[in-house]
C-alpha cells in the first residue's frame, strides 16, 4: 500500500441533497458525503480495494472517508468528495482577496486507513472545532 | 380523498420549480405525497413532517448539553449578542424569503453588522464579474422557447438542479424549439464525466482549473485566429468545432456553476465566460445564466441590492454600506479574527465553509436560526428552529434568472413555532429597546 497524491474537487450529488434534507445528523448524510470517489487507476496506485476507509490530508486538514469507485468517471488523478464537512475539512480557506475560498483543486495525499472510522457530520465538526 | 394543493413552489434549489402538487391528509395538517418534485425537493417537504423535528429554541450548557428556552429568551439572547458585539457577522439569508431578508437588514443596520449571504461561497465570483463587465442574460422562459445551443460549464444539473433540464434548458418543447431536446445541441464542459456530461452531444473534459485558458481559446476560435495544438487538455480541432457550434445556432445559452466560481481564477473565469457570450452576440443571440444554488440566494442579492446597492459582503459597521469582497467577506473576516459574534440564518456554514472558518465560529458567541440540526447548530451557543419557508409559510423568492416567484404555504408549522420573520421581528424590537430607540 502506498500513499498517493491527487487533485481534489467537490460538488453536489442527488444523494447529498436528499440526505441533507433528511437530516445532517443522520448516518445517511455521512454515507452520502463522507466518501472519496477515486478512479480505478488511482485505486491501483493506492494498492487497496474499493470501499476501504482512507485518510485524506491536505495542507489545511485531514479527514477519514470511505474510498469508492468513481461514479462519474473516468477521471484519473482527480479525487472527488461531495460538498459537505468532509470535503471542507481539507479546503484552503484563502480567498486571495476575492472573498471566495479555493474550494476546488486542493492537492491532497490519500493513504489507506482501514482501522479508522468515518465520523458522522456532527461528530466530525465537534471533534474539529470544540 | 386527499386534498391536493397545486402550483406549489419548491424551496430547495435555484430552479424554484413552481408546478409541484402536494397531497394533504383530510384535515389538511399532514403532507402525504409530493408530486412533480425531484427527489431532493420531495425530501424537503416530507422531512418537515419528521417526528424528531426540533420545535423549540435550545441553548447550549457548559457541559455541552442543550436546554430548551422560549422564543422570547432566544430573541433576548440574540439581541444582546448583536448589540454587545463590536462587529457581528450576520450570515446566511439564502434559505428564507425576501421579507425576512429585509427584516434582517433592519437589524444589521441597527447593530452595525457585517452581512453576507451564501453567494460568498457560491456565485460571489459571478457577482464580482458582473459588476466588472456586465452580463448579457435571459430568463429561463426565453431559453426554453429559444435556445438551440446549450452549454453547461462546470455545473452538473443532473445532480444539483435535477429538473432544470426537463423544465427549461434541454427537454421542453418551446415556441422555437418544438422538437425539445432534438432541437438543441448540448455541450458540457467538466473535468469529470458527470451524469450531465453523459447526456450531452459533446463532452469537453478539460483539465481541472484550466477554465480561463479554454474560454480564452474559444474567444480566439470564434474570431478564427490561430490556436496552439492543445489548450487545457483539449485539442484545437475540438475548440474550433465548439466555436462553430456556438456561432451557428440561433440562440446560445451558457449555464455555469461552482466548477468555475470555485477554481483558481475565480471571478476572472466568469469575466471571460461573459466575454465569450458577448462575442457570440456578434454572430447570433447568446445569454449566460449562473446556476444559483439556494432557492433564494438570488433574492438576498436583490433585496440588498435595492436596500444598500451591493448584493453580498456588506459592511454596515460605519453606519453606511461598504462593499469589498476579500475584506468584508465572511471567510476573510473569520480567518482574520475580525468579527466578535456570529449570527446565522438560512444557511449552514458549519458544513459548507472551510473548516478553518468553522473553527473561528465555534469560538465566538453565536446563534443559528435553522429548522434543521446542522454542523452550524452543533457549534453554536443558541439554536432557534423555525418554520420552513415555502412549506409552512409563504413569501417571495427569486429564481436563478432573477424572476421573483411567490412561494406558498402548504401546511401549518408545529404549534407554537415561529417563522424566520416573526423571530427576527422579536429580535429587532429587543435590539431597539436595548439601544434605547424604542
Ligand atoms: S429541481 Fe430544484 S426546485 Fe425543482 S423540485 Fe428539484 S430541488 Fe426543487
């Protein structure tokens, strides 16, 4: 198993929207958004199976999510986490004087973390902030 | 026989669908079924009925537990928090109606707040670009009737605005687009092969973050000038083809989303997308529309536009409105420790701001006004649940193309629950009392 470098972006999914409306404190929201979509090529480089928990780290933070196969791929070298607190645990808050944080295009490192768990949204934000 | 309420407006995304039908129980109190909505819209209506929904404000205790308080106590706490702060941030304003937005402005003026809406993490880049270069735009109705070239750039309506394509942009049979999707050529520009891209006639899979280069290359191609062999990962032949397709239509509509506003370049990515649209108007008719996210983020910009002259990033601390994104924008204010209290209504920065900013909110006196339990409510000192706008109270909202639509009340809120505006009125009255101006 090896740590790999990828470029990270985020965005909406129907599941993200539905689970958010059903309650961000619920596990369905975690299951919809606490994931990293990776290309097959990147799974090979990472040396682990699909549906394994992974640690994703950037200059700005670290988060554990479940790595799944890309549903809207192929996009080798590009990782994708649905919009939500898991993606935002990694994002550059710098706005370069535009007011807009740099949400897309965060360089991240991914490595397998099978023994770690993916926290729900409330537990994640509580652990990070309180 | 269920009672059917027709012409219901969906208060979720900027598509603001106004053709929903909601089936109610005989006594009119319970929502049984939602017709015509997408899965997200239906979830919003049905979740409002959840048995575990919070119906009273709650205050966080020292040990981290929550204690129920009355709305009056909550309004008193909120008013004191705002009056005591030197520079409070009043953020959100996108999932509520224009009336509540306007009451919020009155409070903001009284207490000298910084006020910002979700455009700050969404289409703020667009608003800056529009101020810089203007915008040739159109309503979704015009687009449904006329557009025969439709571009989705850095947006994925199949997931984010699920009925956009069926109601307005791709499938409807309009006056000049009688064959529906067959009348239109659909181009999707996205670094992923999204579900929207899979439906397109052409998917342009550019390298992530190279939007400016590609838009610039399209301008060159529209003029018939020379291009390098590859731009942003796209061969020049394809870029010339795109330019030809866009020029040869009768009406080109360009929709764009977070893929461009969030990537480096930010407002400049939008500047140049607008300039492409302007260039196309030398050959045909072209319009560009931002895929706004929250159902009434557009309204918030409208209300502040007519009240203060600026659509977001308002700084009212000097008694008049100043506007300077990068300085008066929420994330910059938080990261630089420039605000000393946070008030959030109708948005969830806890989930949608970079965690560095959320950490700052967690350290400050804070109130979150939101029907849901959210990461923001989890880090706030006071959580005030309110009625759902568009479900339990009506009010005006603006669609992504700046068309105002009056949302409808479908059912009563749980007994004793206040609406956003009712709660804000309590806060405003209390603020005025505290400031001795009542
Ligand atoms: S497309 Fe948007 S406005 Fe229309 S039903 Fe779905 S969520 Fe609601």
